[in-house]
C-alpha cells in the first residue's frame, strides 16, 4: 500500500493459487478499481520513489523531509 496524497493505492495482489486481485485507489470509503492501469501506476510509483531516493542521496536532503510538500 502506498499513500498518494489523501488516496491510498493498493496494487494488484496474487495468492498461492495464482489468483490475482486487481489493485485499487481508496479514499474516505470510496474505492476505484484500476482494472486496466494498476500495474502502470505501481511502476510509476516505484520510479518516483527511486527518483526521490536518488535525489536524497545526491543532495544530502534530510530523509525525514522527503515526500513532504509545502
């Protein structure tokens, strides 16, 4: 699970039998199933995290401040 602003992103999940549950966004009891784009959003979130981590490493930014917006 990943927080995207006030939304929570839950990526696709699979079990031992190979059954896949499609990912979704959730906010205030609402759920938006991401039937066609859950994997794309998961990839995007991973890439953004890598960019943030790289920025922190290169610039020496306080990791406690990473991800905070003014």
